[in-house]
C-alpha cells in the first residue's frame, strides 16, 4: 500500500484468483482483485502460482494447425485495437504516495482528492467507476460510526477496505481485507469509530435492501 503497514486477515478466494489468472472475471472484479494484490503479499504469491499453472497447461495443450497468415492477422488486430486505460490489469507491485494503490489510481486518475463523490444518504458517499458491463465497481466513503443499510445479495459482492475499518455480522475488516459476500449473507456494515471507512466494492447484481427507502433510491444510485 502507501507507507501504511497492513495486517491483512481476509484474503481472496482461490476461485477469484483462478478467474483473474484466466481472464474470466468482469472488469469491475478485476480492479478489486488487482488492487488487493498490490496490497497483499500472500495473495500476490498465490496469484503468481496460478499464472504458472495456467502457463504450464498452455505449454502442454494439443497443437492445432494455423493458417499461414495467422500471426500477421493477429498483429494487425492488436495494432488496430484502441488503447483503453480501463482494460483489466494485472497488479503491479508499486506503492505510490497517497491512499490508493497504483491499479486504483490508474482508474480514478489520481488519488483520493481526484474522486468525484456523490452523496447517497446518511452521510455515505459513493463514486461509481466506469467499467465494462457485467459488474459495477464503486468507491464508498462511510463516516466513522455510520452504517450501510442492512442488505442481502442477488450475486457476489467484493468489498476491499482502503482506509479505516468496518464490522458486520461476520467479522471485522480493516485495511487490505476483502469481504466476499454472496446470496447467503445478510449484513449491516458499520464503520468503526475513529476514522472514516473508505472501501472499493464491486457487485455483479443489485443488492437486496431490507428497508423501503433504500429500495426506492436503488435504481438512481446504481447499487
């Protein structure tokens, strides 16, 4: 991270690491995974192992006949493709100054001061980051002591803590920790007293809020 020593207790699952290595995750999930990897030595080592396994499988795969112009056609396709800074990225072991790790700074276009926050109620703010379809990723700023309305999940939600900490019915999550929530989890995340909590969260389906007001606002807030 950025000069802050983290004590990470909650890591990425093997399923997510394998999907990241294989390039099958949505772009929004890739960003959360890449940001966590830049903060976590343990998961970065595991991701490298999955990359090696994938490379070994490719080396032993059955060869197929290719057309004589396949290489030239591939080069033309690569050269004609617009360069998109929002493409899925592999985590870089770079720790710039500021709060955000390098993968996240690339998406935001800077550090915390470059974020364009939007209030979503009860003091909580968010900033939705532009990514490809299939999942959504946002930065969340939760004031110390405040809670996110209790909710369940229609799919998977990845929440990576960048600053501060939050607690829910499952555990405590501090800087570098990632919570992987699915349809089985209903929770009410509460930011700890002492420091505002800033998280990076990705979802591949809308949340299931249990109270009426968040459900009414949900389509407008893209949650």
